[in-house]
């Protein structure tokens, strides 16, 4: 690898759709898609956080009502306070998190532990704000990734 002192990291979003509850909403027929939150190259010597975005899109909906969109902790994290990406072929972890807002004050989670959820109404799109904190000098060069599951309850 030619990125001496840098780490290539990215986060992949998987989707899970849960059926509508008759008591909750009459929204149906929706299609859901998400783009990856690709952090690019992380420089361990940088004093700036690495920030990027992705999107979740709900489209082709029929009817009226709302959907609740949650994101889990990912495959390598025990809590929402920091999510972790793992080094490909290794065990080093790189901290990151996903947020609902550009100010990165609302961790996008499942509504527990101080996290927030996105309440979508019909066809809509929302930005996922990603952040890898600066100063993680204990990680080695490589490709880091995590998979989070996005759940949409109609």
C-alpha cells in the first residue's frame, strides 16, 4: 500500500425493511436505498476530524403516514457512543460515528442510549453525517470498514 501513515476507511450500509403495522401507518410500497459513507483516506497525523456524508432515500411510496428510520451499532461496536471500523485482515479498530445533523450532535441510532432516529414522511431523503475523530495514532495502515443495518419501520 502506498499510503504511508494513512488509513483508507469506509462504511457500508445494509438495509432491513420491516412490514407496516396496521395501527401505525398506511404508508406502503416504498423502496429504500442508501449510499455508502465513504471516509476516504484517514491521516493519523492530521489534527482535523475526517468528515463525510451519505444518504438514505425512501421513494415510490403510496398512501400517507410516517416511517421511522434507525441505524444499528454496526458489526464491531458495543455501544452507540463510538462505532468502530475494523482493519481488513486484522484486529485494529478505528472509531467513527454517524449523525442525523451536520453539527454532529445527534447520533443516529435506534432511539436508545441518547441516540436519535429519523422520522420520514413518505418520499424523502436524509443525509447521514459521518465523522472519524482525529488523533487515533494507535491504528496501523490499511483498509477499515464496518457494516451498519438501516431499519425502516413503516
